[in-house]
């Protein structure tokens, strides 16, 4: 049994309607893709022309000054506080090292203990702290242009170095002074009944 002519005619109409709907949908999808492309292009233009300059202006007005100011403050703290302090510490440590080497060489040559010469150790501490400060400043010279003369930080480093050297000298003098009650006798202690 086959389909009647009426049914065949209805099926053909239905198939024609479906094909027309399919073609209409294809045209509609093509037009939607074109609209989406144009919307994307317009969005890019808007972003370049409106959003980008607004973001750049906000950055230039609010973020950039804070970044530049914090960099300047960091550079200032590093140049005027950290470098001189580290220079003084390094200078003091080197002067202590030099004092220990001097004492060691005196003992090795048989000259024994002697009071340290305050002037020579002070000069050495100054020299070492200046060298340490200069070395650290050279490494950090990229941050700020070099200024002629001794800066405030250098003076502070020298003063700290001299104070540290004086402290080392005082400690050495207290250790090496000849107080009889501080020294232990060479012969053993005798019992009281002997």
C-alpha cells in the first residue's frame, strides 16, 4: 500500500515549507554573524577611543604619582639611612678585625699585650667606614646622580664608625688593663692550716 496522492501532495508542501524555513534560518544566522562582527569592531573602537584614554588618565593622575613618590622615598631612605648605617657597621667590624690581627701579630712576635693605640684604631675605623660607605654607594649610584663632597650620610657613617671604634677600644682596654685583683695567681692556693 502506498500513500495517496493527497498525502504525497501534503508531504511535498511540508518539505517545501521546511526547506524555506531552513534557508531563512541560514540567512538569519549569516546576518547575526555579520552583526556580531560589526559589534566586536565597534567595541574595539570604543575601547581604544574611550576606555583606554580614561584608564590612562586615571593612572597618570592617581597611580603614577604614588609610585614615583614611593620610589623617591625608598631611594632617599636607602641612600641616607641604610647605606651609612651599613657602612658604619662594616667599618666597625673591620676595625675590630684589624685590632685582633694586630694583637695576634704582637703576640706571635713576642712583644706581648700592649694598650691599643686609640689614634691608629680611630683612623682605621674611619678609613674602613669610608671605604665601606663608598663601596655601597657605588653599587647604588644608579639610583641617584653623584653629588660632590661628603654627604650627611657619610658624616653619620664616619661618626658611627668612630663611636664603634671607641667602644671597641674601651672594651679592649677594660679587658687588658693590669688590675691585680682581676688576675689569677700562678701558684696554687694553699690551705689555711699550712
